[in-house]
């Protein structure tokens, strides 16, 4: 009986390790990035959610904070804030409804001129959820050809690494495990006294 209780307690303490944060890659395409003092993405379709691939699994949309340096045409740094939302449509096992909702904690809009004279703009940002935990990193790319960004452009690609945080269950399991260890200790002491 004693060995069974010890193993149960050890197993219960080990279970929370399996419930900690993991991450899922989300990819999106299509839609339009627009703006001048800040940037927004609308109409973009999610086509990858973890290992699930489909033509339409949901949507990705965002609005950044305002530029604190630089501008939309030449690149720059954006203020924290805005919003970032990933919504699933329930197809192919993807959750139905809002999967992630948060805001930018930092973001940069970078212009790269390629050897052939075309311009690529890349938005790279860190995202936080409503409780302020870092929830994701995102990278979005726009190719404007030989023109500079002039207020709107079609999205080339988007990728977000989404962290899925553990629910309070690991703490509950840890408390249960330590309680079992305490019971085992009490029982052991009783058995030694008799």
C-alpha cells in the first residue's frame, strides 16, 4: 500500500510538467496591409494551424500602434498596443472562435530593397495576451514590386508562433501531489510508532 501511494504521489507531481506551455505555428496569406501612421491587416486567411493544413481554417487580423520612429514608406518602429486576433472556423479540428487575442508589445516595420530593385517590407512583432504574458511572435511580409509602400499592399505571407499557456490545472495537480506525500509521511510515522 505504501509503495502504491508513493508512486501515485510521484506521478501526480510529474503530471504538471506535461501541461506547461507549448506552441503552435500559424500561417496566413492573402488580405491587405494598409495604413500610414499605423498598420492594419484585414481579409487574411489562416491556412496552417499546427499540423493542420487547409485552404481556409480561419482568419488573422491586426492593427499596430502608431509609428514612434520612421514611417510606413521607409520602415520604422511601432509603439506597443493595437490588437492582434487569430480566429478559427472550426474546420479540420481547428478550434471555432477566437484562438488568440492580444496586442503588440513591440513591432518593427523593415524595408529591404532586393538586388532586382523590388521592395520587401517585413513586420516583426512580439505579442502579449490580455494578462500581459508574451503570447506569440509574428512575421508578416509584403512585396510592393519596384514601388515603395503607398498606403496599402497585398500580403505575401504571414507566420505566427503562438504560445498556448497551461490552464491552472498544473497547480492543482501539484497541490494534490504534495498532499499525498504529506499523507504518506503521516501514515509512515504512525506505522513506525506502532
